[in-house]
């Protein structure tokens, strides 16, 4: 089985489709759908293009790209916080590029 990271917006869309197909979700799925509905900040249709553009930045991982899609950072410190757990520091130019990409996809 292949692992794939999805944003909250994409998860919301997947759970809504599943709810329509089944008629009902289990309790964990209902909690997940509620969380995604509350916190998703971007249209699910825009996420793949945003992630694709972000992946062009050196040292960008699929996990961090999905996190950026979820959080929609607006300041350099927000971008740095996303990369705080990494063993490297994202250069300022790349962090600014992240902010520009996010602005273009809002």
C-alpha cells in the first residue's frame, strides 16, 4: 500500500464523497469531517496545483507541502515554523517563494 499525504481540504472532499456513497460515516470519520470543515482554508480543487508548485522548491517534502496547503502561511515566521522539525533550515529566498505561491493560489 502506498502512503500519500492529503490536505484537510482534500480529506474533507473525500469524506463528503464517502458520506454520500454510504449514507453515513462512523464516529471517527464524522469527527474528521467536522475538523476538516472547520479548518480547511482552501478549495480542494486548488490543492493539487498548489502542492505541485511547492514541490518544485528544493528540499520540499510532500508532508510539508500538504502542511503548507492546510495552514496557508502569510508570514516568513509561519513558514519557518512548518520547517522547524526538519534537520535543515529553509533559505529565506525559498520561504519567500512559498509565501508567493500560497498568495497566488488563494
